[in-house]
C-alpha cells in the first residue's frame, strides 16, 4: 500500500519538474476538452488545480503505463466549481514535460483513502 509519504514525495517531484519543464495536456481526449467547456474554465486553470493537489486528494497509484510505457500514473480528485474532477498525471520521461492524461468530470464517485 502506498503511504502518505510516497504520495507527498510524488507531488513534490511532479511540481518541481513541472516548474522546470512545464506540463502537456491530452487535449485530444474529448472528455478533457468538454470539461473545460462545461465548467467554463480556461485551459491554464488546470495547472492551478494540479499545483494545489495534496495527499488527501489521492485516489489511486502508482499505476504502470502499459500503453505508452512512460512511467507511473497517479490519480487524484479535486472539487472544481462543485464538480468532482478526475485527474490522472505522470512525471513523463526524464528531461521532458510532465503529463496530464486526464482532467475531466469524474464518471463515478471517487474514493479518497487519506481523506478524513
């Protein structure tokens, strides 16, 4: 089982790498784009939400990226304008941008093992 320290370490690594290399978003995925439209938020607002993630927002991970083999994916949830948002992020390749694979309204209620 992943502990609070593991999640905190990942978030610190992710944010540090994002500050240096930036982040790319999978905007080719329809539900990610539709969420921005439905919530009437600008694309750059996603970065603000991702930077605000804390251990209590953790849902799942690390999950191995079997498809693209770019490392481990981590899933978090966050309330944005009263809607639960499913956020899947990963560090990406060494020396390159972090990746936000998913940023969309959750299709099912999320479970937060570290929320009280």
